[in-house]
């Protein structure tokens, strides 16, 4: 049994957009009781991550760390066609990843209490991002 | 065909706990011959990783690197409710990831000779961590 | 339904080898219409990643970043049995990851236009790397 949906998620520039509810909705509609849910973003300048869903300061601090992992406008970059945030976005996307899996049990996502699923936009400008949700079991 | 088990793994504070045998045991019991095994940790201050299982110095050096990737007690952090290691743990968890997949072939994990599956605790204190193992095929 | 193939990929030392076509070929042969494709590399000193497939400067810049994330020959490393690039390779492998999933829809990989699947060699010398491709649906 499997189900697949492509979500369009509008971001408002660099930062986190929680998509836990949207993903959970696809899982409920799939009829899968035990299996896996894959979430995949079809771009290379944003990423997906699971992190704490309570204190928003966690996400602000993740941006602080990401600015060290792959800074904007680094003079060592050769790829800067789309601006200072172009290569920084690709670097962060590689580190955080564009694909994640959450187990499904009893027909729902088996996330921990404090875990949320986030689309992490790494470009300064807002974009509409395609997110593929696939459930198999 | 699918199987799912939730393991409780007690960590002894920051560091690596190998769980390859526990995961392999679930795979053997599943009856799946060809498929995928997902391992997922239901927390945001630890992570899962696959790394070398031979020289323990590799894991010590990974801690050395992680202390640069997301240092304890960084003055830039705003989130420090649970101490100096709180935000460092979230940052490391995002980098290493909370979900991993290993292919199953001929009824067993298709890990390479030198690959081990590790639960990586990022908090200083030991915790009991819930690890969901799902096998589908 | 599932299919599994082990590819042997020869690398030419540190850098990226695109394997999108090889993975897509396994997907086409599998007969799976909707599902997941897992790609897994059975080593701990290389990794897999999805990144931009257009401008090769992106991959050069990723090497520049990786040299900061896990530098060669760092004096803090204790593990250096196989040379200056040994521990650097393990560190980069943990960050980039050895396993990735791409959704399959309508019988093909649902990659975005600019996404390529890459084997990322982190050792200076070329190696033959085993890559397991598993398709389930």
C-alpha cells in the first residue's frame, strides 16, 4: 500500500516553516497502519529537518549556527550567480538534507513529543517549494 | 511485509552507543528478505549515525569535530534552558540526523564491513532514548 | 514489489561522481510505479548527497566548505592511520550521510530539475565504492 502527494509550500525567506500537520494529513489519508513516511524537497537551496517544536529560540540559534557552517557571501565561493546567499544555501542544504523519513505506526507519524518537521528555507527571498510526501507500508 | 519495534536505549551521557546488533535482531525477526530498515530516534538532542566500527579514536575525533560544529555554551545562543549543552545538542542532532535507512538483502542489513549503527548522545547526562526500528519489504 | 542492485562506482579521488543515471536505470527496471528509492554506500570515508547538477562551481565550493567542516591533518585528530585525509573523510561522511531516499512516482525518480545524486569521495586516492540501490513500492 502506498500514497503520494506533492505539497506546495510558500516560504517567507530564510527560516523555518513547520509542515508537521501537512505531512500527518497525508499519512492519515493513506490508510497505512505500519510503514514509513518519506518527505522530500525538490530543490537544492532549502532543506528539511526535524528539530524541537517548542521554544522558537532553537530555530533562531540554528540559523546562528548555519551562518557559521555556510556563511553568506564568503570570498572563497566561486558560485554566486544568484547573490550572496546562493552558495550558502547549497551548503546548508547538503548539511541538513533534502529527504527525511519518519516511521508510521498505528496509522500515525511516530514523532516524539518535541519533534516537528520543518522546511528550512536558506534563500533570503521567499520561494514556493515542492515537497513530495510518500507513505508506504 | 513490515515489522516495527521500539527499543529503549540507555545512554551514559555524551558519546556513542552502538546499536547495530539490536537493529539486526529486529531485521532477522521481521522475515523481510529484500527491503529497507529505518531507524528513528524520537528526540531532538541526540542523533543516529553510521560510522567506522573499528578504531574507537574515530568516535573521539567525531566529538572533537562536533565541539566545533555546535559548541557548548556559545554566547550567541538564546536557548539555554537546560544548560550549556542544550543548544549544542540540538545543533548536532540536526547535522547528524534523527533518521537513517539501511538496505536489507538476503534477510540481513547490507552494512559494509566497517560500518556500525550508533546512537549519538549529545547531552552531558545519560538519557533513556526511544529508537523505532521499522523494516519493510 | 522491490528490486535491489549493487553498483560498483570507481572514484578518482576526492570529489563528486554523479550517479543519477545509474540510479534511475535501476528504478526503471524495477517496475515500481509509486514508492521509494534508497541509495546506500557501504563505506565510512565517502558519502552520498543531492545537490545542484548545473554549475560545477557548486561542487568545488562544497569542497571548500568541507575543508572547514572536517579539515585534513588536523592536529587534534587521534585517528590518522591512513594519512591526513583519514579522519577528515570520516567526519565529512557523517555530515553528508551514507544513505539517501528519493521518492518514485509514475515509475521514475521525482528529483527536481536541478537535483543530481552524487557519490562524494572524501579520500585523496580513488576507490571502488559499493552502492546499494533498493526500490520498494
